[in-house]
């Protein structure tokens, strides 16, 4: 058992808030296992929050422009995202495992192993993208029909799905490479990459959806083209920085040679994360299928509500991601108590922030949804979900942080089984029973989400407090 070294401020605390913000945005070479914990949280959380705020800004802007085409266009995005959620589950699951492995190797002081892990992660991401690309290009219409798409979507939305699934490799690489940067402690680089990628998306969205001058109007398909261009540029930027070298990690060309043992370690560590996300995402697919049977307005209202929720909750996810990096690096440095202290500190900040968002959802739900649609039915449905969500956001904030603590420790299996119970065994049956058997419609789906996600948040926090995650080896 290694002795736990005292906190030694390898980088002095900032002289001012402005200096701290500048360091966080520009990036530093600070050792996050040794500098004062409050400063470590600040330096990691600020760029992660700003990164995800812009990511969610793109999601909101995207649906804002698509909504101008009508509820069926919004439903096209929502139904396609039901399949993309499967892709996101793999991307996010891989990101969890890669962040944990890179953070642990950096915490141990083994930069060579961290770089090799990063190089092999690129191969894993590319290989994982192939099945989705083939399915999206060849069977786009059939996949939309399977989800209950209306006639407009089957006529105009096929191209959107082909672009989004066919170009999915940029999504996987964007997630995986930013996970490498976060695990290494280069959160500022991940932030800047998404600023460029999503900023370009926002500029191209109206141009390609509605057309301008010699550029034709592609309709809803234009939103997918813009997304692929923006993310593709982001990936090129990531690769350039990764091979040139960031503050904490650099990959060499020689490390790109296939190493089956390291690749398998990434897959094995990520399986729990992939499983945990697949459970959550497939639960969402079932919910969207139930909503599609109710009508396109229900799908559109839910899609807009989810985008609003994503936009407002991304700062909380950013803080939670900081917890994963701090847990991984501090466990690697044999400092489990410091890892736990970081989680509780971030959890309190998350709870305070989400209480403010809950008040916003409760008092101004119609105004928030009304920004994106003037369809009275769509606005009413979306506003109803936001108000129901407001009742449980403070619990959800703790769930985010505690789940990321497990993931940062490399224990991605425990959250997977938690999700199986609360999402598959509780959320889906309850939503079906309330919505269809009791004929509560979309309201029943929303209350089922409230019950299951409040329960899973409380249970996960209790499990985290028991502390077994501290002994996880990766």
C-alpha cells in the first residue's frame, strides 16, 4: 500500500478569478493529483462545462431551424436520434472506459502507456463505426418505418438518416479523442475542439437547410450535412493536436501499430459503459416508440423538451465529467480519499445549479418550448414534460456525479446493472402501462420517466457512499 502524499500545490492557486478562468480555458500542465482540490476541480470543470454548453447550444440551434419545417421534420430528427442513441451509447461507453484508463495511467505517471492506450482507442472507434454506417446507408427507410414514421418523414427524412448514420465515424472519433484529452487532464483542448466543430455546425445549419444564393435548400437533410461537416473538421483538429502533443499527452505514429492486448483492455473496460448506455438509450427508443403511437406532436414535443433539457443540464454534465477525471487520476496516484472528496464537492455544486434549472422548468416551461415551435399542441406537450422533470432535477444532479465516479474508477459494470433494473424493468413497463393501458398518453410516459429516474438517482448515490468503487483495478 502506497503512502498517501500530502497536497502539494504544484501550481499555485490563482491570484484572481480571472486568472483562474484564463488558466482553465488555455489549459495548464498542473498535476491534478497534487494541487489543491478546489483548484483542480475548477481547472477541469470550467472547460468541460463550456465544452458541453456549446455542444448543447448546437443541439438547440439545430432543432430551432428544423422546427421551421414543421412537426414532422422535428419528428424525423427525433426518430433518427432514437437510432443514434445506440451509436451514442457505444461512443459514450468507449469514452468512459478510455477516460478511466488514460486517467489511471497518467495518475500512475506512465505517459507511454497512456499514449499507447490513446492510439489503440482510435482503431476501436473506427471499427465500431462500420456496422452503423452500412445499416444507415442501406436500410434508412426501413429503420424509420420500424419506428412508426409518418408519410412525410418516409418521403423527406431518409436522406437525413443516411447522412447521420452513414457518417457516424466522425461522432465516434469526436467522443473518443475528447475522452483521451479529458482523461489526460487536457480538458481545455476538448473544449476548443467542440467550439470549432459546433460553431461551424451552427453557421452551416440555416445555409444548408433553407439555401442561400447558389446553395440549394436541402431541407431537413441539410441539418445532417452541416453536422457531418462540422464534426469532421473537429476530428481533423483533434488528430492534429493529439499527434502534435497537448499539455499532458502525445501520440506517436509508431504507437498506431495494432496492439490487440491494449485494444482488448479498452473494449473490456468499456463494455460496462457501453452496456450502461445501451440500456439507457434503448429505454429511450421504447419511449419514443410509445410516443410515436400517440402522434407526431407527442414525438415533436418530447424531442424539443429533451433538447431544452440537454442545453440547460450540460453544465452539470461538464462538472460530472470533471469528477470522472479526478477519480481516475487520484486512484492511480493511490489517493482514494481525495477522489471521494472531489465527488462530494462537485455533487454539491451540481445540486445547487440544477435547483435553479428546476425553478426555470417549473415556472417558464411554455416559454422555453415556445422558442422552437408555434404549434400549440407541441408546445403544450413539451412544456408538460419540462414541468414534470423539474420535480427531480436535484436528485438527477447527484446521480450524474455518482455514476461518473464509478466510471472514472473503471467500474462501469455496477451502473450497467443499476440501469437494467431501473430503466428496463421499471421505466419501460411503467411507461407502457400508464400511457397505453391506463390511456394517459404522453403524460403517462413522462411520469414513468420521473419515477424511474428519481429512484435510480437515490439508489446510485447510496451505493456510491458505500465506497467499494475505491478498490477497483484497471
